[in-house]
C-alpha cells in the first residue's frame, strides 16, 4: 500500500493528539517530581517510552510518500525504496522472531479460554498484606480500611490470582494464601481473558513488535490499558478520593458484583484487540520470519 504524504500526515497528527492526552500530563508531572499512583504505572511498569508512544508508524507493507517521509530513516527499522519509505524487513531479527513466536503462543492460549471473574482484584490487596504502613507501594495514599482492615479482607475472601506479573509483587506473607503459585513458565497455561493485567498487557504485546505494528492498534491497546488501570486501582485497598475516584468496594458483595461486571466488560473489549494482535503476529511471522528473511537477503545480494 502506498500512502500520499497528506494522507499519512493526517493519520500521524491524529495519533499524536490522541496519545498526548496521556503523555503530556505524565511528562509534566515527571518534570515537577510529582507521582500519580494510577497513571504512572502505564509509563514505568511498561517500558515503552512516552516519546515512542507518541510516534506514529504505519506498520509493514505500507510505503510513505513525500519528502517528509525521509525522517523515518532516522529511526531504526526503515528503508528507502523507489516509491518512498517503508519498514525494513531486515528489522525482523531472529531475536524479535523468537519473541514473536512466544507472544503469539501466549495470546492464542489466552484467547482459547473463557474469562474467569472470581478474583475480585485482591491482587492489589495481597501486595500490601501485613506490610508496615511506610512500606506500601503508594504510601502517599491512605488505605481505605487501614492496615488491619485490609489484612482482614485478604484473610476472609482469599486470593485467587493466576497472573505471574501480579503474583510476583505479593508480600511474602500473602503468597502462600494464593490458590495458585504461578511462575513465568506457567504463564501460558494460566493467563485468561478475565484478568485485568492480562488485558493491560495487550499494550505490551503491541509495542513488542516494534515497527511491525501500526500505531492505531498500539493506541487502542494503550487506551484499554489506561481504562483497566483505573478499575485496578479503584478496586484496590487505597483511598483514591483525593484523585476524584470512588472505590469499588470489593470487601462487600455489592462491590464484588460491580467489579465482576466491569471485569467482564473489559474482557469483551479486549477480545477484538487480542484477535487483531494474533492476526498481526501471524502475518509478521509468516511474512518476515527467519526462513523468509534468508530468501529476501539472497535476493538483495543478487541485485
């Protein structure tokens, strides 16, 4: 596909404006030494720099026309062809191919499962279980129920978390209370569509493809992660009233029902994004995988 400069610049402007709604406030807070217990997670836990999130990219198979397209050559993974600038197939290295195969298997396994909606967000509670007040992650926020009340909720409701990247932040005292003991090796067996963190991780799996994912898909995954993160923290033991957010009081039956409804809605919203990522990973692997790259390089050397 060839895009005229006017067309791709319009898409670029739309993406930049959309992402700056999140990146600019974050950059302002960071420059002033301010922390945001809800939104910082999107830029610290996830390693994609805000400046890269803002950058528009077309994905592979698209040639950008016009003189402005030459600035893409300042980035890694682009090349000049007769019609303009495109993603360089050689950027799909063996290491990226290995990552892509793993991520695809993880996404496909997750998509094959029905959502489980019985954890009620207690992973955030398990991260502060029996911690001294000064040691909690977001010490600038009070605990809604206090330390003893928070611990009592963990002990009475139990913890049913299957996502390793949440479980690894549990306190030492909380880990044995979890029904599962997930590891990195069991992630493909345990990740399921109802998990909030699995939904947020779609953003990570989008940016892991580098220039081989279009920014529109990346932006959709980021927007989902941002919305999920708010529920994640509203259902946490922290009091977010100073930020203007009411709690999802999972210590009550009404709160647990509210959480499960929101969890199910996010699972439905994530499903088409996961499907798009699966399609993208399959396409990139089949088109630019190592065997195909060998033939492409031979063809280039023979020119």
